[in-house]
C-alpha cells in the first residue's frame, strides 16, 4: 500500500502488551505534507542570509514578520559566542538539550554577527606570553649577573 493514497482495504492492527486497553489512550497522527510544504514556501523569503563567513565569524541578514520569536542557528551552542543584532549585544540561548544556538528576535530587519573566540585560547595565549617574558628576563639576568667559570689548570 502506498502511503500517499487511502485505500478501502487498509487495516490497522493493534497488539496489546498488557491484557487491558483504555479507549482514550491510543492516538493516530497524520503528516499533512501539503500544509508543511506551504509553510516552508512561506518562510523562503525570511531566511537568514549569510553575507560573510570566516572561521570564527559569521555575519548575515534576516527580515522577520513574527512579532517575537527565536532565530535558531544550526551551529553548536557554546557560551563563548559573542552575538550582536544590529550592533547591539544579544545573549545566545542553548536549545535542544544544549546542542544548538538560538537568539531572541523581534519583527523587522536584522544584521546578525556571531563571533567565536573561546576563553581557553585567551588563557593559553596569556600563559605563553608570560612564559616567554619570564624566559627573556631569566636570560637577561643570567648574562648580567653570572660569573664566568674559572677552569682549574692541572
């Protein structure tokens, strides 16, 4: 049987796991593909259009018709994303069990910028610079204050 056609001879059989059945619990659902296709088509003019993409920065534009809602990005959520909406900072929200990133958005035109630079990189850079500075100071001190070695002659 085809899933697209309803036929006269289709049957639905239910096998019970327990010997009783409450009549109000079974539910059947039907996917309304025509409605889904119409909804997707209506959203095509309101997609997030990426205008610039770099390894740690994404910029794009979007026009929304909905008074209030959320813009879902299909990128992993991380608290180190720095996001601006028309130049104003926006707090990212973790959605779908802390897997994806979303931001609150209101009706109108928006230019969204997402910039990613995680804190551990800053910590690593700072520690590395401190290590280099300590090494340079140590070498300078050694050259200035080290006494030449005296070699004993036999």
